[in-house]
């Protein structure tokens, strides 16, 4: 039974925790309500989010928590379905950009 405990915790022998598959890309999440700090009709990029200290690093995913009350053009690596709908409802645009370290 003690030999099976690491396997049950999801850690295989040798300390590998992703269990043989490819590592998933971890996104830096940003909620819609945080984007209200940018002026209307501006383009919001990951660099601007970094400068505003909304993210620390990595690819960005925009989540649909909160409301967006101004039209913005938002460039990010991923969007949730609710975030896409809310951005378009506010009169803005959501543009998906490629992550530099990933070739899809």
C-alpha cells in the first residue's frame, strides 16, 4: 500500500508530476472587470497588461468575470466564451495572438 501512495497522489517515480503527457500551457488570467481601467477605444496588449501589473508573465487568458463598460480591442493568447461575448457586446474586438514559445 505504501508503494502506491505516490501514484495515487499523481506523482510517478522520479518526481514527474505530468504523468507522461505534454505539459499544459499555463495562462495568466485577467478578468474583464480589470480591463475597465483602460480608456475607451484603445488597444490592450499583453505588454500593457504587464505594465499595469495585471499579470506577471506568460501567455494571457481573458476571463469573463465582471462587466466591460467600454469598447476595447483586446489582444490575448486565449479568451473564454463569456469574455468573447461580453467584449463584442460592449462594442470591442477580441483578437487571438500566438504565444512565442508555441507553434500551433
